[in-house]
């Protein structure tokens, strides 16, 4: 009986800790210094960042022509973040 209670307490503590502790990467504030296209920006330190979950028409691909609405997508991304501080959050891969 006591073993069952101890196991339940351990399971509860593990679930509680997993729910409370943040295992993600630390938050980073960076400045967007240039927008490459609608889904790619350059942040301070000259690091190229691809936006997760965003797929815009190509405008700077070396072997493709400018796709429809590509310029508008780039203009939107510039308006939203160029020159501004942004918080980077990472997917499973940094």
C-alpha cells in the first residue's frame, strides 16, 4: 500500500515539475537590421533568421524569377520588423 502511494507521489511530482519548469531556450531580444525577403531577416550580429510558419513568394532566389506578391510580402515584413527589436523564439532546432 505504501509503495503505491510513493509511486503516485513521484508521478505527481514529475508531472508538476515538467509543467512548471521552462525547458525552452532563453528569450533573446534582437534588432532586425535588414529584411531579405518576406520570410527571412538579418538581425544584429549579421545572423540570418528564417521565420517559422511563414512561406512567402520568392523575390531573391538566384534561379527563380520574382513570384507574384513577393514584393508585397517583403514590404509587409519590412513594415512590421525592420529596425525594430524582436524576440527570437526557437523551434526544436536553434
